[in-house]
């Protein structure tokens, strides 16, 4: 019943921008901190960004700080990842995930109980 569905991925040139969206259903969206992870070809899945339940706290991987912004709209059961100044090394499948954390954010994968199917982001040089 619980579903997280990502959208917004695609092909973009280096320096461009994309906004990913993740819509949740089958859960009380505001009870969950939300995170974004990615997996590039030949690499393991890595933490990208996370936002607290109310949207007031965010955390970012060093590799995306200053370029990406994570936010949420609980009324729409949606979390966003705004990606600016994209680089070829940002190419990956991006996953949305939900963690039932009462406060703050979490970057560790085991804390995330629910995952989306992923959306492909490809950045060309």
C-alpha cells in the first residue's frame, strides 16, 4: 500500500537544472523524514539529501552542498530535490525514501523503511 513515486528525472546538459519530485501514498506523510539517495553506475548507493518532517531541517552530502536543495510540501504529500549546476558525476538513479524519525534528519540507509522505484538523471558534458 505504501508507495513513493519519483518523477522529474531526465537528460540534461552540465550546468543545467532539474527538479525531482516524490509523491507518497499509503502513509501519513508528515510522520516521516524524507531522504534522497542515488546510485551511479559501478558505485554503491549514497546519501544525497534529507529533510525533516516539518521541512525545517535539511542535510546534504558534501558533494551537492550549495547546488541541491531539498524541500517538502506535506499538504501535497510531496518531497522535492532541486538540482542546480548539475555535473556529469551527478548522473545516477535517484531514489526517494521515508524514515519514521521524530526529530531531525538521518543519512543512514537502515533508518529508511520505504523506498521509491528511482528516477534516472543523466548529465551530459
